[in-house]
C-alpha cells in the first residue's frame, strides 16, 4: 500500500473570463498530472479541448459570477438558474441603483444549457453573490470518490 501525503491549498480567485479558464485548466491539469504544461496562453485551448471531447466535468471548477439587470431580456432564464442545483441566485440593489439578479454558477451550467451569451454579464463577486472557493487537494482516490459523491453538499 502506498501512503499519500494529504494536503489542501486554497486557490486564489482570478477575475474575468480568462480567470474562469485558468481555474478549469489548473483543476484539469492537476487531475491529469500535467501541471508542467500550463503556460500563459494554454488555458482557453485546454478548455476548448475539454468541451470538444465531451469531458465537461472540469468546467464545474470555473466559477461564474453574473450581475444581470432585472429588466434585461435574459431575465426569463432566472427560473432555470434557480432550479439548477449548482447555481445560487439573489436579487439585490446597491443604494441608488436598479435591482439586479446576482447569480453564482459554473461554466458547465452555462455550456450545457447554451447560456454562454450570459458571460456578457460577468462581474467580480459582490456582497450579494454567494462566494465559491476552489481548493487543490492531494489525497487518496477513496477520499476523492467520497467528495465527488457528496459534491452537492459542498455546493449548498
């Protein structure tokens, strides 16, 4: 039996669409033990290959923070976002401003529902967004299987 030195590291949030791709690449390359292949420009092509191959599980590591004005045409999607177990929505208003939908999700939700056009509402997290954290963990396969089985508990 091989003993694994367990470790966990909180990965810093990287803002913007490029940040989403970088987080997904970091997760995917950690999984595939190919972190040495990460370069300044490798994230988007890596994610595009994941999508093309149908391996969209890694897209869950790309946190998406959206701020959508309530009166926008995409407001019809709010019920769909609300019913998605990987998405949290709130309505909020900063003083003197209109009301917005504040949505926290991941790139897999947007990709699989053909909502990538909602990335135009991408923003940095605000006080109204529920925060998501990404950890890089090194542990045994048994522990990762249990974490994966109960991942909805981590989202809640």
